[in-house]
C-alpha cells in the first residue's frame, strides 16, 4: 500500500514538474549556442553523415579523432532537427 501511494505521489510530482518546466521554457527561451547548427551541413562541404551522438562532447571527440587519424580534414557537430538532444557528426570526406 505504501509503495502504491509513494508511486502515485512521485507520478504527480513528475507531471507537475514537467508542466512547470515547459511553461518556464516557453516564457524564457535561451539564445541558441554558437555551436548549434540547424542548417544542412552540405552547404559548407561537410556532406558525409558519420554518426549520431547523445552528447556534444562525444560528437566533438569523434570528430577530432577522425582528423588525428587522417580520415577527414574538417567536421561539424550539428544538433538534430527531429531530436534536439541528438548530435550529428558531418565530415568533408
């Protein structure tokens, strides 16, 4: 019985928190960071999509390692359009 009450309370707090979070983000939308690119990277000659990453740091690490290994000369980590928490690694070759 206690577990059911605790889970119900947790669910109510979570739903209320999600509602407040979306309302707060709608009121004060932060300016986009300079490293977030939503345009198609092909315009910059970075037309090969390599992989998707869950973090910007993971994408940048993979991009830099590719340069160090000689796989490509330039890379870009672009924020996903459909899923903004996914980072796409684009390279020039």
